[in-house]
């Protein structure tokens, strides 16, 4: 059964996502990130600039399929297009289709009212399905 975690109360959700991706990549994990096209474009740009010392190899849905196939981090608005990955990171408002095929799902919760409301809806959905959910309050400590 997929392990589901909610990460909330971060000052900058995309910066935190970059750090999380860096940590997972250092553990040789393969990740998919879903969300709106606008959010994924912002994350794509940030992955190129957030650290002078780290390069996180990643691809976007518009990249050639061959590039996507070998990328350890894949950004795509359609979670059904993400296969053979360990972790799915959700930056979107909806429950991502096919999340069950991942070992782990990380829900990144925005701090605005809309983000919190949609996260509560996803939380209810997962609990109705019988998932045990983990919470990570990011205001209590940062990811290195």
C-alpha cells in the first residue's frame, strides 16, 4: 500500500520541493512531480537555479521521450504518464490519478486558504480509502 505523507507549513513550497528532490535523488530514488503546468514551469526553472553546488537531472513533459525515460526526476501534469518511479510528489489540488502505483506519495500543502482547503479534501479521500497518513509540520524543522 502506498505510504502517503502530507508536508505542510513551509514558507516557500517550491524551494522546499527542490530540497526534498535533492535529498531523494541523493538516495538514488526516482521521482515524479505533478501539478499545474504553471507550477511545473516554475519548479523547472527553480531546479536550474536553486543551488550553485547541485545539479538535479530532471525532465519536463515537453522533453523528448528518451530524455524523460532516463531522467530520475520527471515533471508532468498527467500522473498517468509517470511510470517506473518510486515517489510521486503532488503540487496540485486534486488526488493524482494512479497514485497507488507509487511506493510513496508526498502531498505538498500550500499555506494559503485554498491550498489548505484542497489538502483537507485530499486527506479525507485517502482516509476513506483506508490509508494511514503521516503529517510533517515543516514549521518545526527544515529539510537539509
